[in-house]
């Protein structure tokens, strides 16, 4: 087996477990906080919001730091650091004695994350150009599927094995990812003995600043859109079903539909990106995803919603991988870790913003308006991507991509 493919398999498992570990707490968090002694409903809601959001905010702050460390020390050490750190911290959440300890551990979880960033950089730099689109597309399915399936997995474990075992089992899986990474991941990395560039110096070295910012903003909007419905999905399913029975199971299946579709679509759309260009795929996927959100607000039963979420997962398979492919192509390899770290920060902030936005829109206007707002964001982003990315690359694609190669060679 080629080394790049073996790295991809191990990293896929790691980012899946990491994504699930970051999101599995969503359905069980209020119950666990109540178990820790918080009895008032408003206090539970407040602490749940803090505990859920703080991980992503801290992750956004630390992601560029770990990107710098990846460029300086190699990507594999960052994989080992993140997987072992998360295994210990998530496992320790099961021993939390009060809500403040839980929030502190969630904060530490955000600080040690970086597995996904290091994996993306490793695959981007260690995979040949002919397979880069496929590899990055496949890798993205692990992160997205883990994030989307995490709530269903967490709810299932909590219901059948208890709340604490949700954290213990996730920690054990992260420890498995650590062991697999240590044994099977290989990286050809030569450390450059020179002073690490400051953020301002990194940014001044980026050859396509406007295009890079456009991709960062697009990634922020994409992740926000994928998470707007996270806080309200179970309530929406409850409203649609009317019976009040098996709500957790149906909601879990609805989350799973998107994850399954994404797993199926992302590698194929990654290959398509290699053939026709990632800028064409992301534009089509943005329009499709934006349109698919509209009928989700108009469904009459959970099964219709589930089918539309499956279609959304197919469209989403062409979004985040395309962003990663474009970032890789316009960025010199010496800056890849730092730039991917900044991009991941935009994604973490998008998760936090999407969750908050979805909850606030649902509280003020109703759940159905969450889908309308999300659709509008995606379609507006599609217009912006058309003018800022599609038209730019359609006219000057070879010149833009070669500029990064020339800067890397010092030309």
C-alpha cells in the first residue's frame, strides 16, 4: 500500500473520532450538567451554552499556534500530541465533580485540539498532486461525518450505557487513534533551521491574499451553515413527529443521513475537482446546498426532512474539500501549516457562530426560519464565490497556481 494511502486511512479514523468527540457532547451535555448538581432549567441552559461553545472558541485561538508548530516540528508530532491530549481530557470529563470542572476540561479540550489541522496538512503535503483531490475529499468525510454523527453516537451511548461512559468510550477511541498514528503514519519532513515567521510575515508571504481571505470567509459560512440546525434539530423532529416517541432515535437518524451522504459524495467530488477544477465544484455545491435548505423548512414529517438532509450531505461533500484543495493550490508548501491553521480557526468560529445563530433565530422567529436564514447565507456566499473565486480562477487559473510554485522555489 502506498504511504499516502496508509496515512489517509489512519488520519480518516483519527479525524472521525476527533469530530465525534467534539460534537458528541451536544445531546448529553444538559443531562450531564443536571447530573452534576445544577437543577435550575435556566442555569442548565446557560452552562450548556458556555460548555459547548468554549471549546470551539479556544480551538480557533490555538489552531494557528499548532499550525506553526506543524510547520516547524512536523505534522506527525502534532497528531500524537492532539490525540493523546484529547484522550486524557475527554476521558477525565467522566470523572468531573461539578460543572466548573467540566467547563475547565472543555476549555483544555479546545486548547489541545489540532488533530484535524495536522491531518489536513500532512495529507496535503505528503500526497502526490494526482491524488490530492481524492485524498483531501476522503479525509474531509471523516471530520464531517464524525461531527454530524457525534450527537447520535453520544445520545445512543448515554441512553444505553450511561452518561459517564460517553466520555470514557470517546477517550478510549482517541487513545486508539494515538496508537495507530504512532505505529503507521509516516512523514517525510525536513525541519528548516530558521526563525519562525510571525503572523504578519506569513500573511505578507501569501501570494493571493484576496483569494485566501475569500476562502477563509467561505469556510466560516459553510461550517456555520452546517451547524445552525444543531441546537434545534431534535426539537424540530419532535414538532414534526407529533407522537413524542423515539424522538432521540429519529433525530439521530436525521443527523446520520447527512453524514452518510457526505461519506459517499466527498471522494467522488474530490476526483471531479481534480478533473474540472475545485472552483467549479464549490460554486455548484453552494447553490445546491442553499436551495436544499429551503424545502427543509416546509416539510410535514421527519422522513421528508431525513431525505432532504441526505441530499444536503451530497452537496456538502463538494464544499469543504474544495476549499481545502484551493487553499493548498494557492499556498506555498512552506506556509501550508500556518494557512491551514488559520482556515481551521475560521471553521471553529463558524461552528460556534452557527450554533448560536440557529438557537437565537429559532427562539425569536421559529425553527423553520433557521433553514431560510441558512439558505440565504449559502446563496449569498455562492454569489460572492462566483465573482471572487470562480471568475478569478476561470481567467487566471494557471497564473495563480504557478505563483505559489514560483514563490516556493524562490523565483
